[in-house]
């Protein structure tokens, strides 16, 4: 070849070639006559087909009201795929998932069950985001894996704090009415808020007698209540009723209650 010239040749797909480059002639005033180096090049344009069927996706740390709605406040998750049919990868192929279409994370598994490592996938904030999957080989060939119900929401904004004094009463307050000392474990809880509470469409007001089991309260403005006998008190003195606003992603704002101690005495 002359100085600064190029040589091209058409190569067939899915074929291995041995390419040798030999230098001869004069280079910078020096005589060059070498045997050259030989390299192997494989032209690979094939990739496994996506398995047929419905392929579903789930995430770990799916906080909030439902554990499988893909609405969460945890941005770092493990992604699991359940495929409609078995996926058999070639030795140079890898199944990957992405939360943004740009950063890809390897998934491992066999047949229909595949998953990333724990906390390997970073979600992006907002609603209507999508998880995607693909198979890629070492040559860069890609097959997209269509996923069903793959839309997710990452919401890390807590509901607003409501100012004012918020009081609580219970139904079935046996003994002296209004002292929240009772022998009835099943009660209705009523909240009188210091200011109007306006909930967003994905927010819920809840109350609890033990800090673990939460019961939804309904109402408007300053008056909110649970259903009859919906709250189960725990036995003993010095117990407290608590309230919170929670959204579907699991973000929580505590509602500070005044005069919220109670006693359940069944002896």
C-alpha cells in the first residue's frame, strides 16, 4: 500500500478470519521487510431470540401500601424477572436489566427465573419510569426482552406536616367517659385536627394502637375516624394511640396527637 492509503475487503457474517499485516518497503528512510503479525477476527451478527410468552418484573424494597405495585421510596433495588418460557444463553451472552435505558446491570439465573444482585439497580425519581431488559453478546448484538407491567415510580417526598393541636377519642370508652380507660379492646378512633387536612390522591391517614398495625381513617378537613371496632388496643397502662399520613411509596409523616394515652384493663 502507498503512504496513507487504505485497503478494504468485504467479510462474511458469522465467519472467523485470520488477518496478517506485513510491512515492506521504506519507512522514514529505513528499509522494512517484516513477516507481519497475524490476528484472528470473528464477524458475529447473531444473538439468541427473546423467549415467547409474558415476562414479568418485580423489585425488592417495594415499600408503601402494596408490596408488589412497583411504587417505592427506595432507590436501590434488586430486580427479579419471571420469564414466560425458558431462556438458554450462549456462553458469550448475558441477560441485563436497566432502570434508565442507559446503565445496564447483569442478571443471573436459569430457565424462567433471573435476578440481579441485591441493591444493584438504581431507580430514577419520578412516575411512569420503566424497567427494561435485554440479552447482549460479546460482539455487541442485542435482543430486547419485552416486559409486562414494567412501569415503576420512585417517590421520596414525605407528606406535609399538619400544624395545630390534634386530639383523639375512642368509642366504647367504658368506665368514665372520655378518659380512654376501657375494658373493650375493639374500638373506633376519632381524630379532631387543629387544621384542615387535605390529602393527596396517593396519601392515607392512619392510626395505630401499637405502632405496628395501621388502620385507615377517613374524613375531611378536621374530622377523621376509623371504622367501628377497627382498632385493637393492647392490654396495659400508659399505651399510646398514634397517627400518620403515608403515601403509596411508603413515605411517612407523623401526626402529633395530644392526650393520646390509653389503658386497656380487662381484669
